């Protein structure tokens, strides 16, 4: 009933809005509103899929109908995919019904028909959004032991999806419909990740064995603290160097796949930045090379990058960026961490290419970036790799470990790396940037 009523209301509102804005010569606003409402009408029934999917496993457990289902000769993958399909098909049919009702009504009201490409995009967008929401909700349902807990965790699905709808609304009002294809591709990739995560973490024995959801915050903090500082402690006394070799350098060795991924991404970002320097040129009037070393030092001082205060400012800036990247990794399976770290490398490549093109000695240009980067970039790579591992622990925990245990261990390893390796490297890089870079630049320029 709601699926039929809501498109009718949207149809009536679109017609009234279109006639209202036309009286003021702003028909473009109404024309952009109609496709946006078409998207909203299609998404409205899909939102019901979240409710269905959240109860897919844990709801059956509360109704005592889960044991017979798990006793069937179905594999974990078949059970998971079956639950996903059963939670997705009814909302998808409701979405198509709502879109049909809206299109028929809007044609009868204002004689508007959507372009074929836009119609296909909206249908596909609603489909993949439903799949992503259902896949995420089924993961939540399989990892919790009560419907109440599942509903509380649903905010981790609703909030990102609401941001996505706002971004899509902006695209719709700007009529950049070609960008919607990128949204569709990104959602398909996210769906594939969530399905893999669900199949990997689904365990029928654990689902039956867990009886009640409990959050022991103090106990979790104590476990995190013990893991952070004595993860591999076998009870024997270790020297500080042995502890550092096993607990810190050992973690770095374990992170080599993530380190490789982050390194490739940062290298690619630098190359892309240099390539775009040849496409989007900075005006020559802004690249006056006369006395540029003095002006470079003066600019650093004007923004506070000098002396002990500048040292602390650089350390704080780097720590803040890397910490935000690590936080974003938790909600994006590590993707945001890599993307945020790619931005400064792309800017460095962009600016260095312009400095060389402006006639500045390449050695001098490199001296402005290279000395502190030799230390700062490895610190950023380590922080990014630890953040990627935090996100990956949610997707694919090690065999025999729950998602929570794997993530807590990854968090402990990241904490240990931060305090014993990453922060010292960032402090050293800031010291070089404040006190060493100006001297090296003057030496390269022949200024003594």
C-alpha cells in the first residue's frame, strides 16, 4: 500500500512544484526535481529490505526456527546467498512497482518521460543499493544474537547510505547523469566485498552457540592493552631489543601485502600528479623564480612552519591526517585510508613538476621535498598499511577467529606501531623539514 501511495504523493508534488516554478521562470528547477523524485520513489521500497534482512538470521533464532534451517544439507554459502536473495527480491519488485506508478502518473500530469539512459541508471542504482544494504544487514544479522542488537548496528548501514543519497541528489540536480555510472560500479564492488565478508564470517555453529549480546567495555580495553604491549609474550623475559624485534618489526613483516598495496597506490598518485601538471598549468605569472628561495622560507615562516612551534605544528598535522585516514579505514574496509594518503602525494608530484617546468634547478626542487619525505613517506605507508589491515580484518578474519577478535588484534598491532615506530618517524621527518630542508635547499642552489 505504501509503495502505491508514496509515488502518487510524489507525482502530485512534482506537478505542483513544476507549475509553481514556471510562474517565476525557473522551470529548470522543476525539470531537475522530477528525475530526483523518480530516484527517491524507487529507493523508498528498497529501504524495507533493511528490516527484512536484519531479521534474516537472528530473527529466526529468536523465533526458534533457525535450528531446522541450519540442520539442512546446505552449505554456509548457499544459506547466506539464499537469505540475501529472499531479503532482496520483494523490495526490488516494490521498487519497480513504485517507479512504474510514478512514471505513469507524471506522464498523465505533465507529459514527462525519462530518457532511456536515465531510467536504466535509476533502476540499476536502486538494485545495487538494495543489494548493498541487504548484504550488509545479513552480515549484521549473522553476527548478532538478538534483533535489538541488529537494529542498533543498523545505523552503520543507514548513515553511509543517507550520505550516498545526498551525493546522488547533488548529481541529479546538476544533471551530471553520467557520474551515476561511477556510483553503480562502486556499489557493485562494495556488494562483492560484503558478500565475500558474509560468506567468510558466517558460521552456523557460532550462530547457534552465542546466546546473548554483551558489551564488556572494560574487559575489551584490558584485552586491547595486553595485546598492544605483550601480544607474543610466551612468559619468558625478553630484552627491550628482542621485544621490539618481535612485537614491532614482526608486525611490519606481517603487513607486507598491505605495505605493497599502499606503496603502489602512493607511487601511482605521484605519477598522476606529475601528469596533470602538464594538463592543468599554473599561470607563469604565479611561478616567478626570482629570489624564490627567500620567498619560500618567508612563506614557511608566515604559516608558522619554523622553529619549535613549526616542529610541533607539522607533527600535529601529519598525525591528524594519518589518524583520520585510519578512522576512515574502519568504515570503508581500508579504502579511505589509501585515498586520503594519495592526495598529498599527487599534490607533491603536481607541484614538483611545475617547479622544474618553471626553470628551477631539479636538484633544488627535489631538495624541497625529498629529505623529509625519505622518512615521512615510509611512516605514512606504515600507518596506511596498519589502517588497511584494520579494514581487512572486518572482511576476512583469520581462520578460527571471530570478526571482533581479529579486529581487536589488528587494532592492538596498529597501536603498537604508532607509538614505537610511526610517531618517532614523523617527529624525525618534521625535524628534518624545519631545520634541514632550508639548509639543503640553499646548498643545492649554491647559496651556502
